[in-house]
């Protein structure tokens, strides 16, 4: 069985020096998190209790007293 060579500065630069695509991956992860959060909000907003609270809030805001 081969042993893993030690991670010195030169080998680390070879392995981890190229960060091509890192920004794209970060955008993809952020987009997926935003979609998951939006999905959670959709589930919450579909509940009757939350819908009633929001409807009541809008009615009170639009009522002239």
C-alpha cells in the first residue's frame, strides 16, 4: 500500500492553488439556500392561521378610522 506524501508548501500550492469556479459554487450554494428559504416561507404562508393574521393585518391597515 502506498503512503500519502506529506503536505508541504509546494504540494499544497499544487493541490489548492487553483480556485477557478469558487465564486460560481458560492453563488450556487447561496441560490439553493434562498430557494429553500422561499419554500419554507410558502409552507408557512399556506397555513390558515398565518393567512388569517396577515388578512387581519391588511384589513386594519386599510381601514380608515
